[in-house]
C-alpha cells in the first residue's frame, strides 16, 4: 500500500484509468471498496481480510478492516468489520494493510496504524474467532522503528518459529515468541541488495532496489518466498526467494505487471483445496482508482521449479472449487456478484443485505439444486411497502422459477420468514435473487434464504440414539474438557470451543428431540442454538452458536461411540457423514471445535452429563 510521497497530478491521472466492469467475478467484493488482501486458510475455509477505502476517497481514507469467507472461492460471505483503528486506544487513524494468522486456538491480526503520538506503528489484535471481534492484545504498539512501519506480514515456520516482516521503504523483521504478541531479540533491518531485490533504474526516489512495500511472506516445498509491491508508482508485483526464513534473498522477477488503474498493489498468495491463488487489488469497480481500490483473485500454477508464471489481471476471476447447497441456510450476504445493494450489521447476528431498490439483484454461483427444489424461504424486513424476490436461473432475466412477496414488517430490523412455491428446478445453476417493487425508496432487507424439496430432507441417521430432553454439559472424551461458547458470550456467530469445567451458562446445553432421531442443542446463554456455520458440508467448518431457528445447520443426531458411555454428534448438513470434532486432538483450554468427517475417535466422542440450568 503506497502511503508515501509522489506527485498529486500523477495520482489523479491513474485514478481516471479504472477499468469498466462486466458481469464477471472480479473484483471479489462489489458492495464497497476493498484493498490490501490478506487471505488465510483455516479449517477448510478461505478467510479474506481486507482494508476498506471509504467511498469517494481522495486519499487513503481507511477506518476499519473487513472480513469475508468462502469455501468455494466464488461465493463470499460478508462478516462485516472485525477490527477498527479505534480498537487501539493509542491510535488516531489509518487502518492500513495487515494480516491475520491462527495459533494457540486464537487468531492474531497484525496491522499498522498512526499513533496519537505520531508515526505509524505495528499493533496486534486477538480474537477467539477468525471473524472477530478482535481486541487490542497489548494496549501499545508491538513494533515501532520510526521509519515506515506499515504492511506487516506474518508466517509460522515448520519448527514453530513465527516471523513478522514489514516496512516501506525499509524491510524489517522480528522473531515472534510463542505467545505471538511479543518478540525475542532486536528488530532486524534486511539488507536490500540488488541481487536480492532487483535493481531500480530511472526513478527519482533514489532507492537502489525494486522493493517498495506490501511484503507477503510464506514457505512452499522448502522454499521461502517474499512477494511484494515493487518499482514505485505505478507498482507491479515482484518476488524473491531464499532457502532460509531470514535470507539471503535472490531476486526472481515480476509476477504481475503494472495494471488496473490503482497505481498501488498488494499481494496475497495461498494454496486452497488443491489450487493456487494470487490475490491483489486494482481500481476496477465504478468510481475506482488509486484511493478506491478493489480486491481480485487469479488462479495460477507454479512452474515445475517453483517459480511464478506471469499473472495478469482479469475480470473473469476464478472457477469455483465446489457447489453451493441451497437446502441449508444461506446468508443473503453470501455473494458472487451484485447490483445496487449494500450490507449492514443485522440485529439477529451477522450481516444482512440492505439498500435494495427496484431491479437490484444478487448472483450466487454454482448452486446445486440436486433432484429438484419445490419451495423457497427468506428472512426479510421492511418499513416500506416491500416488493418481491424473483428467483431467476443463470442471469437476472433468466428463467423465473418463483416469486416470494415481501410486505411491511414494521421495521428495517423486524424480521419475518416469508415463503413461496417454486417451479421444480434441478441440476447446477447460477441463482439470481432479483428484487422488484414500486417504491422509489429502499424496498426491504434480506438476512438469509433457503430452498426446500429435492435434497432438503437429510438422510435419517443410522441407528440414532435418543437421550431425554433436558439440560446437559457435554464433555469431550479425548480432551476431558467441555463444549462451551467462547468467552461465555451469548451472541450469534460466537465460536464454540472446549474448556475446563467452569459451570458457566456457556457450558450448558438443552437437548431437544425433534423427531426422526434428530436433536437440537440450545445454549443457556439465550435464544441461540449450536450451529454449523453456513450449513456447510466441509471438513473444518466452524461450529458456533446462532439465533435459534432449528433448520438443518442446527440439527444433529447421536451415534454410540466406542468410548464407553459416549456419543458421536453427527451433523445433518452432512447427512450424518460428519461430526463435532475436537480439532487436531487439542487439549488446551479454548481449543477449537469444528465439523469433520466421522472417524469415531475419542476426539469425536462426547459424554452428556445431566445438569440444572
């Protein structure tokens, strides 16, 4: 992220070069301007952390960071803002490029902000959930040199040693301690040699090498990669490699040429579900430019020797890694592409889609209707006359399979569930939710939607076991710790984990038999149920609590395990093929619980201990 000095006229010139947008899949987010991508793979999900350029910015006006997630790389769920510069009491602004990483059952977000005392510094925030909220871990900066302390990148090596790199115009690093919020030794300045980072020519800022800013540090097949914005305005992306995490480095060339009309760039690189992805930003959205940027993704393949091919920016984006299941709850803010909608915080937890006007629409890519859907539900709210949700296949004007009416509900956050029949549809299609109405103002808000029929009814669990309705504490056999809501906070999307016995409400669950061998588990913290995030059927899916509505993501069955008087808790969004899992056989307090393919092991075995509420 370029934050230093250049000619204002040049900035304006590049801001006029933004690309037009067709109905492709780049940029990834269209509801706002996003920048400085930092992807993180965790438990079968790609989390995308970004900066946020404010609308109509004429400078780097950035007040918070945003978080999105996807299990298929094309449909992205908006989780809102997990962190703001205001989270840091010692900061006064500038939520610039950062990176998040998991460790010790927690998530550490390294970000630069401007200190109230002056100068940029690196802070660190921590959360029990990848989607936040994050809190300041220290109450003061983690690292400060007084010279361009921006753009941190973090990596944990195979031996457990973590490294934090950052900087513009210099490149610094420290060795982080196991706690991830302190470091050992001194801050080290990397020698920026021309052999390590390329020779700069024809520039007036007197830097000797191509290194500019925005480093992205990782390891692959025994090789360490440093990918970074290079060359000055307009920036391109180059990279260097090393056999050691601290160098010496060898310059390898340009990955992405100067393109896209944003005059800065920032890389992020991951491997996910057998594919390699390159993240970057440009000015491709309407109104886009150097201060209103947008995150994009390209798929690529490494050369046989591990070097990068040339990667050019496209509007096409990437192909999906799977199909979306319409027979579970799907958040309205899970979007591949949209036209004229926004997102906001929802009173029922998470986010909702708002600012809907006549002929606004949302595209959801690769929806697998299986043998055929017959009905549609949507959670909606409106102050005005409402309108309709038209369900189209493969384009906003494609085959109309159903129309769901929406009326005034008494408030923009007064939610009701509306239903409609649909013409039976099967197979895989792009789904367009097209919003229509006669009002000249906003029509209604949408929280989530779900189809029924076809594959809607899960396969009944094999030989389900029934326990009496009532309150239980649920103990993991392997860890000998209890299923609990993180931090004992009753809030939609709050993470579920294991912890030592405490007797708090966060460790109490009401088991309710709902028929056909299925149960729900309601938290004692309020009207929240144990929930598989997004109703996903993927190993590593987050387990959380969510507003109690009792649909498939909140339905489970019990199967006797081989570990004595204990049970495997299988998920119905997987048709009973996956179970609640003590991730990685962890035993630490606060260790994560996720959905994972059934093994019947001790880490998937749970003892139900009756208790009082």
